[in-house]
């Protein structure tokens, strides 16, 4: 059988005999149409839509400008259990530096309020509640090297400066303790502890051992707390008693009203003077005139109890403070008190702090 | 300004001899408008091409393997138009343009597909890169620019970014580099996309030491405090450049 | 005389009027015979009819060589070649660097089936679809000229059919007779029109222009580019120069197989697709009903040699009653008739009865009934059943889960500018022009799982292959029917006057943290954040240092999504180095085109 060809044999010729001019004309017409179509395509190609390929540069701003992205800081790597690893806001309100090299948290920070304070300090809670207890934050530190030493930190939020100071004062076991007044705080240290009051906070730092490391750490903690706790101005009387007269705050009492059993005698601070039974009462009034009035009233009032010893010895009458001393009969005490009171220590030191007190000493019978 | 900068490092005739076939490597990674600072400035590229040709180069080529679609990147960034208008030939990547390149001593790209077609017959290579913020690398400048010549699965190198950029400095020792600080992408790099990310730095750096140029750009133009990116230290450790730009012979010229 | 004086020749008798009776015809015959020559007439039985040839000059002239060379069929070939070249040009320039303003979808926009069906399904005429009138009006006048003068798909079939056609003689004639299978295209057309009326546009499955574009896009152009690349040819020969990797498409094998099958069938039945399957041809056939110019067979000249059928493209039976709805106006029959009996004439009305003419002064019959069949040969019964089929097809298709908002495929990510899915199915003709022009090869023709049969070959994005380039809106420019509405870059990015609407989002990216290198493998990465194109970026990082299992300290940038900013472009998924199953991937939720698939309650920030 013959080989089948792959392609068309291409031998076709038109069989028709006649051709017309008309079809040639139609053909030319077709050619014109084709050329016109090609021309249209070329024309369209030369006129692109500009918005297709570019966007006006002016429009490029404004999007990113309206949104600010929070730049999160890089979290650094900290070895767990190391000094830096405990740093962070979860120690609040303790400053981060409570955990320093050589010390680590041995127990996580705890917080107690009025409802569950008893679970922490069963027994003593009434004491703190009497001083307006709000919250207790505590945590425990222990040494890494040498091992075995520890410090317990207790931070009491007592609601007001007076409460904090009162609690601190009440807990001073040894009246001979030297209490330092610095800035807006009172603090003192013992062989293995530290106590401070700043603002409404009262902090107790209790070391486990009488050890130099512990003492150093307590000193450090004290400084850190002093730097970080929010402070408030101490009542003015503490400046006088603790700062100037170096009295222990345990001696200081506050009478909101009814000092000397006089109804008008309110807002008095009293401190027992060392070496005897002498007590110093101090109050502050809004103006000179009010102070003078109160002094006169007191003079009248005291006149009922005893005789007037004499004026305090201060030269000028100074402003808003009244100082009165009351002491049991005792010559020496009296004299000492008068001498103390009359000493220029007070008036001299408070020069420049506004107007000073006019002081009068009275002796109660 | 470009001529002055190159003049400061010895003048173009010092680098380009008549008859050289010169390849210029711009950064055309994305299809952004030139003003967005994500790509090399087309005006700067055009000026560079003109200077190179005036120095007597026989042929000038511009090539890059962009991250996004090559045609649109070259077109929208204005690079293709600028290159062609100044008589340079543009090379776009295609599947058969890549060949395996051996870089002895490299940690990561000892053997890697490389955009080789534009390099055939080339005698001089110049890099021209913008200064861009970059989350991973901290900044993308001259040494990063050579990333655009890699092929294959180059997206894996981000797992060891500081070694790859040092490897790039090893892979390519350019005749010189231009670090273009006319538009600096301060944030949202390396892609940019908003004019408010761009700052006009008004500075141009020409350098033979790309590590030093990058160090200068990082601290002085991007204004980053703190330590230089690790890849510059890696490059320095391998003897590829000096990151302490103050120790490098530097000449500063003020224009206008 | 042998006629006994009844032949009507007038010899000795008066001429008989043309009554149509056989007797009169016989008389006429005899009269003519006496003039023109002898004819063998059997003494008994019905006479054979013999008609004289008309003298020269009546239909045409014995032409000089050049006129012969430029006969009408040659012009037709020129026209076919021109439009095929135009089609190739359009395919070639559907690319960013070549597009400029070229009307690359013009063939689709003039396609009457596209225009008509889209108008039915959407009740609108989108953009350039009114251009289909350029084809409809000439078809009403001239018949199915498109099928052999313009359609590039038919050129393809005709060319290959012609190239490999080795039939001879009677085989050539036999193969071009009309077959009843050719009714199938009308059935297909009716089903499509009914579906379109219900709101499901499926013409793209069998429209020739759509098939042509789609086949070139997914199969032929990539294959050609591969060949050119391997042969080391220059970039000017590539369909897609500057494409860094070989372009690949879903189901390219199937599209290639279909085209090979359909072209191959031309060796079995010439113009197989055009005659059997072409819905556009069917539509044009219906529109040819009132064509004013038609092929006319002069019965007086015709010798029933059937040579006209030997190259008839449309299988329209020019040798008997011309089927107007099948005639491709190719003029091959005219070329083949040795008797010059066929012509293309202006015939506004069909002549109802035999017409008498004059020949040498004698009456002759020049036209008889039934020289044409105007309507497609579809019986009323078939028509009705087809309509029912179309009505049933709609719910069968539409109740498929993949096209419903409850069970849509999460991988059916549509291009930016697309209308909501229901409307999309009314508009997309699956021409794949968008896929053709896409510079990054991210657009793919959907498979059955992604869109069901209704969504087959519609554009979806596969971010592993490419990504949606930020400053590109080419797909919206080339879409002829508005399935992807034409948008500007401004609108896509939400700038300028579109700031209040915000950018267009096609999806949202999600992190698979169990696969992400920094999250799960203590390994630095963050390519995704680097390439995220929006400003500020839609990917942020939690930066932390970590001591790895081997003791080295690394800085990990752990990425997270900012869904208010993500536009679903997918470059993050594309660049993610976890190549087998990306650690960040985009799904079709969070789209701005419809509320069905929105993610966040608050709209994105501007």
C-alpha cells in the first residue's frame, strides 16, 4: 500500500473559471479595514493610561504619618535566678535594686491586706490595724554566698504619715536608740535590723543574723527604700523634736484635741524630755495673732495649776508656734527644762524658717 | 557632587581605564518610586554612568536580581530608564542567567547560584547603594547591596545574617562603592512605602573600603547609637575592611 | 419534432409560460436541446434536465493572472493571518514592559458571546464590551464571516486541518457534509444562556476566544519561553522577559491536553471545534438568520458535482440547501465550482417560487425553492429539552460547596479589585488575561477544589509561586468583563481620594508559630517582616535574646501580625524559608471586597 503522506499535497487550484473585479475591490476594502484596525491598535498603544503605571509622588505620605508604632524594647537575656532576673515591675513597690549581687529572692513577693493580715503576723495585726493598716508587702532575700543569711522585708502601707511615724515610734524598743531624721523620713538601725518611715510607708528590715553582710545589705536596702518610696513632709514637730532636740520619736505623742484637758488645746505634739519627767508641748497656729491668743489662754489655764516660772527667755515673739513646758515639781527638772527651753538652740536653729515661736515656760504645780 | 566624591578617593581615571567593561550594581530590590528611598536614586545612577563613560569605559552595565518582580522593579524605580538614557545596558534575571559561584573561605556561600550573565567580560565593578533601615541587619548599605546578586534560596540566609553579609563582603571586592545618603530611609525599611520615613541626608560617600563606608553611614547618617552591626565586626575580623571609619583616610568636602 | 410540439420552445408554437409544471419544463428542454446540442433522452422515463451555459461575462470574466491571484479567498487568508498576528501581538504585549496602552483584550471585548452573556448575567455593559456591536452588526448583514475572517482560534484549527489533510477526491467531499452532531453547539449555547440568565457565567469554558487566550497563557507561552531559554535565544523572543523563574500554572497539562485534542480532531472532522462545540459560532449562526448577503447556488448552472463541498469549511451543504447558520463565508465553494454556479449575492428575501428568466430570448427557470435553510437544524423538542437542562444545571452547579460563602476555599484568594464572589461568578469568563499579565506568576487558574466547576480556571493567588506586587494593577486593566474592576494604584493602596476607604486587601496572613523558625526553633529569621511592603509594616516583631539549647545567645525577632494593616499581598508567604508548608500563609479572609469574608470588626486604619 502506498506510503501515506504526512502533509497536505498542496496542489489545489481554484476550479472556477471566472473572477470578478468586484471581489478585488472588496478585497481592497478589507485591506483598508485591516490597516485601519492596525492603526487603531498602534494609536491605543501609544496612549497608555498613566494611573496604571505610577502613582503621584505627593500621595505617598500621610499614611505612615498618622500611625505611630510602639517601639518595643529588646528583652535582654537574663540567666534565671541571677541578680538581674528578678528585676522587674513585679517587685513593686520595692525598688529593683533590692536584689543585688550576692543576694537573691528566696521567696516571691507577697501582699496582704486587712482581710488576711493575720495569716502573716498573727497576733500583731491589731497593733498595725490600730495604726490604720492598709497593705503589707513583704519579700525575703537570702545570700548566695555565704549561704544561710537572710533578710525579711516588710513594707506597711499605713495610710498616712502620722500613722507611719506612730508605728515606728511605738516599736522603738530601746529609748536610747538613735533615730535619724533625713529628708522626709525617720530611720534607725539595730544589730540585725533596720526600720524606717517615709510618707505613709513603714518598713521593717529584719535580718536573720548579727552579721556584717546583713548589716551592709540592710543599709543598702534602707538607702534604696529612702530613694524610691514616695515621701511626704514630716509633721513639723518631728523636725523639732527628732531633728533638733534629738529626742527619740518614741517619746513623741500627738494630741489631736484636749491637751492639758483644755478644750481649746488641740493639735499639740508632746515629747518627754530625757533625764526626767519634763514634757514639751508644741503647737502651731495659722497666724501670729492666733498663736498669741492661744498662749494667753494657756497662760490663764495653767495659772490654775501652778505658778508661772517665767518667760521662756526668748527675745522675740515669733509667730505661729507656742511652746509650753510642763513638769513635775522638781527644782532641777524645772530649771533644766527652763534652761533647755530658753536655750537659743531652738530659736537659733530655726532662724530663717519663717517666724519662730514665742515660748513661755510655765510650771505646773 | 558625585564627581567630587570620587575625586576625593583618587578620581575616576584612577579606577577606570579606557576599554573597561564596567558593571554598576544598584539596589533595585523593590518596585517603589525613587522618592521613597528604598532603591538607588536613578539620578545618581545616571550621573555615575555618565562619569564612567566619560572616563573611557567601553561598556557599562546595570544589573540586579530584585526580590519583587524584576521588570516592574526596574521600571517603577526609574533605574531602567536612567540606565538606558545614559547608555548603559540593563540585565534582568532569567532562569538561565545563574551559575554556581565558588567563594573560597566563605562560611555560607562557598558554592552558591550567582547572577552571572551580566558579569561575563566585566573588568570593573562599582556598587551604588542607598542607606536603609533594616530590622534584622539594623541597616542595609553597601555590603548588603551584593545580596541582590545571589540566586537560589537566598531567603534562608536570614538565619545567620551577620555571617552572610560578611561573606558578601568577601564575595565581592568592588572597585569602589558609592553610599548614597541623599535619601535615607530611617524606618520601615528595607521596603519603605511612605515619604515620612525618608530623610534627606544630603551626603554622598565614595569609598574603596565598603566596611568603613557602612560604619560611617550607620553612625553618622542613620544616627544610630550603640555598637555597629555585628556583620561589620565579622567582616573586620576577616580582614575585609575597617569599621572604625575615623582610622581610615577620609576626606570631607562641602558642596553648597 | 419529437416533443410533439409540447416542449414550449416556441418553434412553431407559442412559448409556454413558466408554470412550474414538468410538462412545461420538458418542452423547454426540448427547445433548448435543439439549439445547443443533443442530449441523450431516454425514450421513456423522466427526462434529464439540461441547461445551457450562459455566455461569458454574466458572472465574471476570464481574468488575468493577477486577478486570479487576488481572488476573494486570498483576501480572506490575508485577513485571517492579520488577525492571528494581531492576536499573537496581544498575547506578546500582555506584559508590564510591553503593555503601554495596547488593547490586549480586544478580541474578548468584541466577542459577541462575551458581551451578550455578560449583559444577561449582570444587566450591565462593562467598559468596552459595547464593541461587540462591531461584530454583531456585520454578522446580521453578512452571516458568520467572523468564523473564517477573524477568529484566531478558527485560524488555528483551519491551519492544522489544512496542513495535515491528505484526503482526496470523494473523501474530501464526504468529510464536509453536515452531520447532526453539529447541533451540539446550539445545545451548549442555550445551556450557557440559561445559566447566564440565572447569574452563572460559564461561556468561558467553550468560548473560542477565551480558550485561545487561556491556552496561550497557561500552556503555549510558558512552553515557548522554556524552549527559547533552553536554546539560548534573546529576551526579545520571550513572551515574558525578565521573569526570574519559569512560569508555571495549575492544570497546565489539562489545558495542553485539551488543545491537542481539539486541534487533533481536525484530522478526523475538519473544523471540529467550530462545527461541533463552538458556542460563539452558534450565537453567530443564530444571528445569521436575517443575513442579507448569502451564498447563492444557481441551479441552472449547477451540475451536482459536489465539488463545492470538498473544501467547505462550515459543512453548510452549499450543494443543496445552504445552511445559513453553518456557513462560514469562506468562499471556498465559489473557488471550487467549475460551473461558476455559486456566488455571494445580495438577497434580502428568499424567493418563494421558481423564477423565470431569459436565455437567448427563451424563458428559463433560474431559481427554485429550497436553496437555503435559514434556521439551525434544531428541532423544537430538542430545544425544549435543552432549556430544561440549562435550568437544572444552575442549581446543580451553584449548590456546590466551593462557591458558597459557608464553605469557600480558603485558598481562593482573588486578585485586588475583584467584585464580591457572587458577582464575580456572573462576570468572570475564565479568559485568564489577568493570569497572563501578572508579573509575578501568582495568579493561577483555579482547580475544581478551589472553586468548583463554576470557578474552574478563574484567577486565584498561590503565594508559594508568587505574590501580589504592591504597585501593580495590571490585572484590573486587562479584565474585559469587570470581574476585576479597573482600579488605579491610588485606589489599591488607599491613597489620595481613597484614603477614607483604605487600601484594598485580598486576604490576611497568619502565622503558624509551630513552624516559624524564631518561635519554635530558636533560630533567627524574620524575612517576612523585612519584605512586608506596607508602611508601617503589617508584621511586627517581639525582639528577645535567648540562650539556645547549645548555649549560644541569639537575638530572636519573633514575628506577629497586625491585621489592621495587612493587605494580604503574600510576599511574606512567598519569601518564608520553610518551603514545604510556609510558617506564614495568606488565606481568603479579611478581604475588603465583601462582607462575607471580612475578619475584623473595625475597618482597617487609614
